[in-house]
């Protein structure tokens, strides 16, 4: 490693990575539609791990934006939380509202949108306060993917403690390695926790509504620790893309070979560090391209609204007679179509809801006693 110099303010490749992570999750969620058996591909079958890549990325980016202000005493918790609410709450509320409208409409029309336990009115307050992955609900419900936003909210609330712990570490390399080991251990433990606590779900991928907030903490810590390591240790310029390519190949290899999925965290760590290095050295094309970065910026909207689009799209196809018995070409086109529909809807939601609402919330004035937090970088997680 060479002596470090600062990351750029906007680490564009990490914004673009958010789009790839969201796409990975969508592939996982759509894998069983129309009998195409996409789950036979290991990378798609393990797509739930895209959420954990988001968690790690979130820790890295928040550390990039706020760690220095914590060090020199300029960090304001109120401003930080206001920015975090501005980041996640408008789209969370919009997607939740879309699911309520869909549920009411389907109920009036005599059609179903899912299991009754998934749409309990009594669960709505937990969703509104973003605590539905804190053990407050018995099952994942309403806008199912939003459990991860509840988990993110838990990590946001704990961020000063997590970042403070990272800052106190004398050896950033040892801390990053320890955080990686913790991710591996947490994955193994949570994958078998159902033996002791049957109500939490059968495996790691089901750590959602029950106590899904536990799932984020090791990955989030690794992201913060990895940033602390990266800002002190720059790789040679010639190593940046090889690190990215090797890490991506590791993730594909682990998920495709059917080996223990916990090993993907090595790939996650390398991918984030390597992409950070491409930005640091100014060799970040094509991941810094305008289209890729825009898709990354809209990826949160994509992730949050893909369930209502999924429900409307495939119910419409069913009414049109497109089923598992239809021709393969038609079924493949129908699944490609849902990705196009999700992409279009996410762009509309990002430009029409997420960005205006975020900017409005950020303009709100906090009480004068609150310290002002630094402006968020474009790649905020």
C-alpha cells in the first residue's frame, strides 16, 4: 500500500454500484415468475445478498461524509438525522402509500395481492415509524422490501457510536479485518438462529420483519471500518481495477459454485475498496459515467417501488392470459418488461417524488442550538 491521499468528495463508482446491487435484488425477487426458473443460476438465487451489499456501502459512504466532522467536533446529530430522514423517508412513505392503495383497490375488486397476514392495518404504525424490522411485527408486510430501510434507520441512530468506535481504533487494517470476521461470524450465527429462536425465520435471508435490524450491524460496521482503512491506505493506481475485477469475480464465483455464501463478504470488501481506489486515482470510467451514476441515484426508488410494480404487472399479465403455460419467448419478454416498467417508474418517482421531497426537508431549519452537519455527497447511502 502507498501513502493515502483523499478520496474525491463524490465517489461516483459507489453511486453506480447501488444500481447493480438493486438490480441483483430485483433478479432475486423476480426469479420465480412465469416458470422461467431463474433461480437455477446461483448468482440470482443468492440475490438477497444485494441488500447486505447495500448495508456495507451505506456504512462506507456515511463514514466518507461524516467521519471527519466527528473527529473535529463539528458533527451535529440533529442535522445528521434530518439528512437521513430526507434521504429515505419520502420514498418509503410513497411506496407504502402505493401498497395501501393497491391493497384497498384489490379488496374492493375482490382480488388478492398476497397473504392476509402481510397486510395488517395494525402493523402500519410500525412501518410509518420505520421500526418494523425491530421485532415489532410478526411477519414481513405491506411494502416488503422496506424492512431493510427500517434496519438502515437503526444503523443511522447508532452511527455516532459505531463511528466513534472505529475512530478509537489504533490500527485501521486490524479493525477492518476484525469487522470482516464479524460479518462472517454473524452470517453463520444468524443462518442458524432459528434453532434457538424459531420465530426469527429459517435462515439469514429471512432476517427481515422479525429482527432484521440485527442483520445490518456487522455489514454497516465493516463499511465504516473499510472507509477508515481506505482513507489511510491507498493502493497503487495500477491495482485499482484489478481489485474491482477480482472482487466481482469472487462474488460471482462464490454464489455460482454453491459454496458457503458468507464468503461473499470478502468480495464486498474488495469491491468497495477497489471502486474507491478507481475514484481516488481518477480511473473510474465507466462507473463514473453520467448514465450509470443517474441510475445509481435512482436505485433507491427502484428498490422501494418494485413490489407494487411487480403486483400490477403480473396481475395484468395473468388477466391477459400470459401464464407459465405460455411460450418461452413470450414469458421471457414479459419478465424483461417488468424490469423496464420498474426502471421507468423509478425514474419518475426519483425525479417527481424523492428529489423534490428530499430537497424540501433539507431546507427545513433546525433549532439554532443544533450543530450543522456537512452537506451530503451525491453518493450518500
